[in-house]
C-alpha cells in the first residue's frame, strides 16, 4: 500500500513539474540539449541498447482516435509534423508494437533530461490523431527469471 502511494505521489510530482515547465516547440529552433555524461550499466540491460545510468525507460501508448479512419489519422500526423518530432533524436527505440484494438505500444530508452522533449513531441505531433499515455517502466525479465529460479530451488528443498 505504501509503495502504491509513494509511486502515485512521485508520478504526480513528475507530471505537475513537466506541465509547469512546458513551452511550445518550434521546428526551426537551434537550441540543443547540453551534452549528457553517460556510463554503461552492468548486466543484461546493456545488451538491450544504449543503457546509461542517467537514462529512463518509457512506454508510450498511442491509441487511435476511433472517430478517424487511417487516412484521416495520417493526414493529421503529417500536418503536425509528427514523424519529424517523434521519437526525439536522443531516444533509443527498444520496441514498437501495434496491438490490435489498442494502437502503438512504443518502448523508449531516453536520457532523463529528455523526458520533457518527449512529452512535447507527443503533444505537438500526436494530439488530434492519437490519445496518448506515457508510463515510466523497467525491464522485468531478469527479475522474473531470478524469481522462477529461486522458486524452483525452493520446491526442490521442500521435497
């Protein structure tokens, strides 16, 4: 229960902080982000891409707006320059899946300082074509494997 409250509070602080610091993005902007110091993380996540200590994994869900057909969605995306804005240059696309009935499920690894640019890319490029959801996420596969191994060991010990 405490974890759920803590995670909800952290997410709320993140969303409010992001909303308060937003400014419109222009395509002609020559502003670049300061260089990000990176260090490779040990373990299996390094093999998944450019894993860095200061990066975060983000899952983006783009739900097709049901009142538009595919041609209308494409027109909106092109008119707003979605493909020029998303994904941001500093993002590493780990996976991009179409889930029928849901839409695009995109997992990105981005520098922590680029979360605002990711949010603005979605707001300026995707709104009107997609309903968007963004979730901070992490790779659970190694945790799951470790749990299954310990569970099997515990079964053998009981027998």
